[in-house]
């Protein structure tokens, strides 16, 4: 992500808009291309040299924010490492100890003092079993600008191949692990990421975010949870108007903030919202509005409005939730395709607000006449997962929730107190008609037939 | 009622309607309060009319389950066996009498850190020390390690500047504290905030808000703010419990030293480049009527550099010229001579940029401290300088506001910024004569006929009004 000083946006009255760049514009494509080449050419070289080369590009260029911003995103794909034969701290500590007995160490020696510096360096080098040059260079090899670029995207510096392979990648900007399926770095990739990053940077000062989504609920809410945001959730219809029940919902509106937002407008969660943003372009249809706190350089703060939606042409580098959580679910869906029933199986169609958590039942089952149940499968998992799942099911407390539970699990009908007749026990696979039978019994009228 | 720490707040589950300081959180269907109200909420829950204790059935809340507190008690004795000065003792007593809350105003150089050490030992709980800069963080780390290090199994923790290590006593910067306080706000019983006048800001004030620490201590030399925002500190940390005026201490700790100014010429090559670059800058500025001697004149110039390519070039020209002057080759020759003269003294060499500090470190094999030096190594180098294991030290601008480094009797400034305040503080703090016969000495090496000459003039006028300029 961009650092705050590289953000670019325009404020007009009470709205704020990122200054997106046109990724097809030649000038930007050339800059992106040039930067990528610079990074590739500096594999194995010190970070300081890389940065100096980038700085050269911005000397008479007022677009330096764009250039430095693009470079920052490329740096996020890099790994820099200290390359030295002996721990640099150890080298310099020995040097200083030795030197302290040998002062004055000077450049323009008078008689008798002229070999002091060389003596200090070479005696430490000998003691450590390294060359004089290694000793001199290794002394500060751990300085940020002396660290070597050992990996850029998928490309690894030859000499450092082993080292880079054994280390794990954690991106400090909070990009999620699964997002690190970095594609080959191209100008297109970079310019697309850049526009997303500009939007993220506006959110650093956000106090509240309101999103509306009409698909990919599981993906969206897993990222809400991943980035530690709190939510209020409202079912909405296709026009974005709130409706009474999730059974009648086409989509969901979620108001996102954090624990302390209850007491005052806090921009503390802005970084989390910025991290969350790339989850939205994973939806086919989405809208986002955020309140941005603006100091405006003066003592008065005002709240600006920032809006984005699926027409803004942003794209995500985050991973979408895979279609099915388990084989049991996939198999059921395949069987359903082939089965002859008026009931339709719809994947993760409901978002149940349980306060601190949400529950997304695996399926909804809808009849064309408007009847509807929601359907959760409790398959094979760890005891903790099972406990959490059971708690959620009890808390959801929905009359039209039916559950399929594996007989291999260590639970009994007592665990489903009060709803045990809505439980379907299964051994290895779930039969479509067993589910349909339960649906017939517990479905409610959710919408009127068309 | 169950209290728990939740992302920088207190979640109050099954709390009665009347619970004070709390608001209903419809998102989770429980009451929630700011973490800073931990102490009064506990007090309210455990002693309804000020007398009754938790054990008795008349308490406001039948049962209180406290999962919020994650900090520990311990007993520490500061290993520095210095007698507290009278005003430090008075300040400590005043703070204790105020329920171990509130701010203490002491002039710079009067041992604020020492007072904090006493307060930490007195409170006997895990402590978070929050300071404005990484430099100060390093300095506090050194002092606290000195005082308590051997009594803490994991040493003194550091959060910030690339370190992320939480211990029973942890030092952090305002920025890192703001970033992480929602994670660690339950782990400390005492919150110490240095230079507390910086705290009233929408972001930073969330640091005290998001910690449950029942004990709080603010420290500063300049409590009052022009915008009046210091009044908010009372809610965040407590009232001012002690104040010592500047002149009551003046003279006592200031040391005598003599200053020697040395000028060096730029090499021919440096001179050519310097003149070229400086000219680019001058031409641009002269052709645009900036009133640079006024504060907003320079701001205007900077603003222009963000959209005018020539302006951007002029800004870079200025930076390049300044850098040539700062790192002039012949400064090293002069330094060379000084080191020959003073190799038996305790010498600190100042530079204004990291690169130059490292160059000197490699060239003269001198230990070096910059912004990049990790806290542990910095503490180690300073400790070795203190004990005499190292007699020389090179450093870039790390000796800012309120820092107390081991004394030296020779200081060499190779370059510095024009900030008068910074300059005065730097000098006063480090130089002490090693014996009575010879005064401490400060050399300032500047490049002739450059902007540095001007800056140096400005600087001396700031330090002493009667300087012979």
C-alpha cells in the first residue's frame, strides 16, 4: 500500500476523490515499464542504489508522487536481506574494541601512526576468518540501504536463491496471506494496483464505511472478519432499500467501524478499512461510501464523503472464497443438479448478524412458489470448530434453519435442543430427497411467487 | 458482570443498566466503555457506597469477573543508587497522594526520567512508557535498562523503530503506541507519557483512552499549549500534581565549555558543483519573488515545487548544495587533526546526516549511532561509552529534546540544522569537563562561503545574545 505522503486526491466541497490515473495513457505505461526494468536490473544489488536510481527519475518531474507511489508498490513485492559472511554487529563491535586500544586512527598519518587503520581492520578480519574487504563491507551490511534485493516478485537473485526460499513472506501492509499469489509483474498489473492503492490511501482517515453488496457474501464477510472490523448488517433489496428479513434479501448493507467508534469518530480503523477495500471488487455488484476525517491543515476538522462502486473499474488482488468449503457440499450441489425437484439450491445466500460474528449458512433452498429454508451442513472438523458452529446455530435461532450433521461427529440430538427434529444425520453423503423432505416441512413463505 | 478488554475498549457483559461510563453497543448487544474508565468502573462495581467491598452482598454488582486486566505486579528496586533530589521526592509524593495519577512539570535537564524510574518502582506494576521520538525511546530504553535491566527476565521491551518486543517494562513511540494500543492496552498498570504536551491530538489521545492502566504519569517541561488543548490532559492522565519553575534550577546543572569555530574550503570540484546547484536554486527563487526570509515565503516556494517542474528542480538543487556543504571533504581533514589532538579525551562527533556518520565510523573506526541503530545496540554503545570502554562516538541528529547522554569533554559538530533550540540543547547536555583544570570544548566545523556559514551565525545568536558576531 502507499504511505500517506504518496496519496493523491482532490477535495471538492464535501467530497473527496482519489486522482486515479488512466492506465492506458502512454506516459504512465512507460514509467511503469521503466520502473519494473529498474527493479529487475537491481536484483542482488543494494537497496540504496535502487532507491537512488528511482530518485533520479523524479528530479524534474512533478509527477514524482506517481513515480514514487508506483515504486512503493513494487517495493512491496520485494525482499531485501543482509548479505554478510559474519553478523555485521559482531564485526563492528570487534572493530570498535580493537580501535579503542589503537587511537588515534587518522587519515593523514604522521610518522608511526600510518598503519593503525589497516591493522585494526586486518586483525579483526583474521580473527573472524574473513577477507579484509568482507570485513570492511560487512561492518554495516545490515544498514537498510546496504541490504540486497534478493527477490522481486517471482524473480530471485541467483546468489541468494537458497536464503530467499527458506524465508516466509509477511507483508507489513497487512495484505492477506492468500493474496500473495503475485502474478507476473507487468505495467498493467502495476497501474491497476496503483489505482486501488490510491483509493485505499483515502481510507486511511476513514471513520466509518458503508458497503452494499449483492453477491459474494462469504468472501466479503470473511475479509470483514480478517481485518477486525465491527459490523451492523441490514438485508436490502435490489435497489439497495432495507428489507425486513434475510429471506427477502437480494443483498446486504454493512456498516463497518471498530470497537471504539462507539465513543467518538476514530480514524484508528481507517487502515483496516483500507485493507478491506480490495475485497469489494471481488463482487460483481457493489457500492461503498466512507466518511473521511479531514484536518484541512487547520484546526477545524470536517467530514468528507468518499464513494466508490463497481463502475470505478477497480480490480482486486485478493483471493475470492472458493465455491465450496468441502467435498460434501460440492457433491450435494452436483447431485442437486441431476435431481428432479422444484426446489433450488443456492450457495451462501444469507448473512445472519450474530452481533460480533456473522453466520453464513451454506445454502438456501428456495421453491418457485416462494417458500424458503436455510440449510447448514456440519461436516468433518475440529472440536473447536464444532463448538463454535453449534453456538452459532443456536444463536441464529431461525425457524427455517435446517441442519445436516455428520454421524461421525461427537455430537447428539441433545446438542440441537429444541430443533433436533430439524436435523438430518448423514454418514458419508447427503441425499437430495432427504433434504427436500425437511425443506417441505420447515420452509416459510419468504416472497410471493412470480 | 464480566469485564474484558476488547480491541482497545472495555466490554461489559451482563452489566446492569446503571453501569457508569458505559454506552450500549447495539452491534454486540452489550455495554461498552472506554478502556481508560477501567479503574472507576471497577471501583463502582466493588464498593457501592464507598465502604462495602466485593465480598459483601450489598455490592452494586453481585459478581464481577475481571478478564480485562492482563498486567502483573512486581517488586523492583532501581539499581541506580542516586538519592532523589528534594523536588523529585516532592513530585513523587504529590503524584502518590493523587492516587498515582497526573502530570509533573519539570524543566529540561532536571531528571524527569529519574522521577519516572522512582514512579515505576513505587507503582509496582507493568509499565508502558510513551515518548515522542525514536531517539527518546532509545534514550529511555538505556536509562530503564540501567535501572531495572538485571531484574527483568526479558529486559526492557521496545515497540517501534523496527522492534516489536513487549515486556513488563516497555518503551514505545507515540506513533507505535497509537497503532498498537488496542492490542496491548490491557497489559500495563502504569502509563508514563513523556513530553505529554504532544498528547492532545485526535490520534494520540487514543493512547490513554485505550489503556486500562489505573496509574498514569505525564511528564513535560512545557505543559501549556497555545491552543489550550492541554486542558484535555486532565481527563486523560489526571491533574497537574507538581510544577517546578525553570529558574529555580538554572545554573545548577549547566556546564561551562568553550566554543571554537573552524572553517574549511570546499574542494574545487565541490565548489563548482555547489555554485552550479545553488545558482539554479537562487535563479528560480529570484525570478518568482518569494519572500524567503518570511516563514510563509518558504512555504510558498515548497508548494510551488509540487506542481512546477522547474521548482522541483530548484528544490533538489538546494538540497544538493546543502549536502555538499554538510559533507565537505575537507571537514574530514580537519576532523583528522582534531582527533590527533584529542585521542585521549572523551569525544562525541555530530553530523547532520546518517551517511556522513557512517563514513566517519568506517574511516576512523569510531562507534556510531544514528536513527537506524537498533535500540539494543544503541543502549550497548552508550553504556560502553559511559564506562570508558569506548572513548569516541559519532552520531547524527539523535540527541534531541530531553536526551541525556553520557558526558564527554570534547564535542565536534560537523554540521547541524539551523534550529536554535536544538543546538542549545545539544550543547548543554553533553559537555562536562573531565577534570577541573581543562574546560570542555566544542568545535564547530563549517564550510566557507556556503549557506552553512549563515546558519552557523544564526545559531550562535540563538544561543547567546551577546555572541561576537
